[in-house]
C-alpha cells in the first residue's frame, strides 16, 4: 500500500484513557497506551482481564464507554467495523463455511470494490504466502485446524490492513503446531511490515513473539514494556507471578541508601537489591527472584547468598529444579540447566548448601 | 468424506442388520397406514366411475382426468381441447400460496432473527408467544380475521378514524385477503425452522464479514442467508405446501371468485354435488405437483451441501 512510513515512532494505534463498562461491571479501567507502526504488540493477561474487549474495541465490535481510540491519528470511534482499515484473525477462525478457501481470502478485497479477477489473483498470492496454494479450491471444513488458521491469516492480510488484530489465534492448535506458528507469525509480521496486535493468555507466546507486551489484569494495565524488561524487571506481584516462574518472598525493607535497599527476609537473612521508587524504609513488600538467576554452592561465594538445606530435586527436561528449605523461612526454588555445567551443581536432598544470587536478580515489587 | 460416511454406514448395517429391520417396523407400519394406504386409495378412486350421490362405482374410468384436462364442449362429444378452468384454479393456487410464502418469509425471517438474538433465557418465552394464537382453532382464527378485515371492521375503523383513508379498504373477497389469511395460518411454520437455524448460526461469521468491509446488507446476503438456508427452505416448504391445498382461507376470505384447489377438492366430497373420482384425481395432480417441487428443492439443496463439503 502507499503508506511506506517505516519510522519506528509513527504511532499506529493510540488508546487514550479508555474505559469500558457493561452495566455496573467495569471491564476496562482507564487504559492508555500507544502502539507503534510495524510493531508486534501483545496484550497479555488471564481470561477476563479485558484484553479481548480492548481488541474488539479497536476492531469496532464494542463501543467505548469513555476515552478515545485513534488509528494513525484519526479518531475511529464513530466508524462501524466495516469502515475501519483493520482486519481480525478470530479465535476460532470464523471462516465462511459455504465459500472455498480462495473465496474466503478474496472476500475482503471484493468488498473493497476490487474486481473479482483482481481479488482472486491477490488471494492466490496470499495463499502462496501462507503455503496453502494447493488447497485453494477446498472448502474450509476439508482443512485441518492449522490450515484453517493459515486461511484466516491470509484472509485478514489480503486487504493489506494498516493493523492486524489477532485474538488468541493459536489457542485452538496443538502444542507443536502452536510453537511452529509463533515463528511463522513473527516472520510474517516482519515480511509484511503490518502492525500486529496480538491477544493471548500464554506468557511464553507473548515473550517469544512480541516487541512489546502490555500485561493486563482485572481491567487494568499492569505493566507495559519490551518482552525482556517485563520478564527481568516486573513491576508488581501480579506481573512477576504471571510471567514465568519466580520465587516470591515477603520482605521488610530495613534501609534505603544510594539506590540500594537492604531487605530482611526473616530468619536472620538479609539481602540487598536495587531500590524501587515508591518503596521506602519500613515497607513490607514482596521480592521476586527468578529461579534461573540462582545457583547452589557448598560454601560462600562472592555473590550474596542464603544458607539452607536441599529438600528435593525435580527433573523437568531442559532444567532441574532444586527446592531449598531456608531456616524459619519459605522454600526457595533454584533452576539449573540440564547440561554438564548445570548438572555439576546438583546437590542431594538433605545437604546443607548456599543459595547464591546473581547480581540484580532480586527485584522489589509493589503490590 | 462422503465415501467415508457411506462405508461406515454399510459396516454398521452388516452388524445390526437384523435388529434394524425389526426396530424400523413401527415406522414402516405408521408410514403404511397413514401415508401409503391413503395415497393408494386416492389413486385407485381417481380411476373409478362416479356415483351421482357421492361415492364410486367400481368400474375403471379415465373420466376424472379427462374432465380435468379436456374440454369436450357442451354435450361432451367433441374432441379434446385444453380445459383451462381447473388449470387456472391450480395456477391461482400456486400464485396465492407463493405470495403467502413470500409474505411469511418477509415477516417471519426478521421475527426469527429477533428471537434467536435475544438472551438465551427469554428465547423460549418468545417462541411461546409466537405460538399462542395457534392454540385457537384455525376456523375460528380465519373467521376472526374476516371480522378484522371487513369494511366495517376494526382495521378500517382505525384507518378511517386516523384519517389515513376516506373510504373503507375493500380487503375481504380479494386475492390479498386470501394471502393474508394463508400467511397468518402458517406463519409459525416459517418462524420456527428459521429460528432453529439462526440460533445455531455462529455470529462471529457476521463479525468477520463486517471486519472484511462488508455492509450489513451484504453480510445478510452473502454470509447469514447461505448459512441459514436449510431453515429458510424448510420454512418455505412448510408454508407453501399446506397453503396450496388450503380451503378455509380461500372460502372464508376470498369469496367465490378466488377459488383454490383445496376448495375444489373439498366440494367434490361434500353433499350431493360431489364427484369423488374427480376430487381424487385433483388431489393426485396436486400431490404430483408438490412432489415435483420438493424434488427440485431437495436436489438443489443436495447440490448446495455437496458444494459446501
């Protein structure tokens, strides 16, 4: 399409103080965020968090109660869905059952007023892009779930939307296919340069594909950031707990000095970590430590460490999880990779060990 | 897919063949006693000779069919020319039944759509409301309709009172009155099958169409209607077929001019003027026509389904 703007800071979608209420139930509370052009943006959260509602508002299927939604600078609230230059990949594909694969893919272009021949030619190209040319004349019911998924993708991409909305598109596929589709989707996004807004409840999916992730829960935006930042520097307990696995420890902050906080874990354990704005001396908060940022040793190392007793080792394929009981404190989980290097650090249950922490591994969380 | 289904069916029939024969016996009995036997009787009667005070003489005769199709002049001794009287009645019946079907579809489809899109809890209530008038006998309903529509009836009173018209509309004894009567008699048969298929419709398909730039009208035409087509066809058949053979509405609302097949057949079996073989022959011709229409529709639907995989 004519729009060749590739500057990373062109804003594709801007959500401005958007609230959605159904009667007395508030589905979304004052959400504000901007999505850049060419971005792979993910709305991540558990079911009922409002992520699908937000997506449907961008598509035009739900009214906005308060606030505005802009698409490339234009207010779109008054436009019905068929006037918005966005397309959607629906959760259960929603392919037209009485039309062939080609007719499904050509539908949007025909509606835009292209000639039947042109629409079909373009549909052919799209089917090639998703490697389904062989199935062009089939009916959707004659395709597997994965193939239907690709048809839905081709259909939504064919009209060259400015923004593609994807509503949990992989959730109906089996694990292997889901994993393969992640890379395909990411590649497709790079190839087409179309902004993708992807809704999922699967944190792994979100982490592998997204440029940026908006973590949502209970109708609120919990944290917005690059995949890596969300994982490494979760802002609050919900984000730390929802994304990946973590050790959540209750701590009280003894002292905050020079951007470092000294925290008391109870049982005589003291850890120091980066201070976080809004958490001062005397605060009772949670601390998150990712299990893979911990390692075990017999004696003290240069790193900060906690002494404890190995309770159990759990084999999880790629990793080995070691559960260590701290005295008077909670259990703490340590993850070592199942490699020669990692296996060298396996300790038998009952053994006294030091749990060492990589620098920057401990994060204080607001509640 | 079709091949797979067929082979599955034959495998099962090998295993359960005997049981199936016995279990289907009641169905065959019902079909024989209530459908096949009466039709066979009618077929036989249509080839018998008429008795003047009703009834038949057991003598083979083609007179009934001859009377239907052939005009042999005043004294019945001329060669066969096409007799238009009955063909016209048939044609008018088809036209009337067709108009009533279209009217039912135009009113019934939005009604069914409305009910199917209500919250699940209240849908049975709406269906119930639709069927309530049909607890009253058809004859009483049709007579009541005549009272509503007649020149001094409530409808005309209302239109006159509001000043919309100056003279009462003459509706009774017109084709339109018959169409209205038929429409009202069989409306639920249109609403219920369409409701059933719209209720099963995946409304995400309509969203997908809107998402792909289709207007509401295009979505209806290209996505919703094809998806609920079986319900629409079933509804049309269920209204058209009984309308075609109906005699209450034409008799009571249409007057003598707007005679339909149902009335023609009814008269042959009523009182002393009757002609049983001719009534039976007319019924057989009607049956044949309906069967041909149904076959065409069934073939079309089968083709559509084959196309849809």
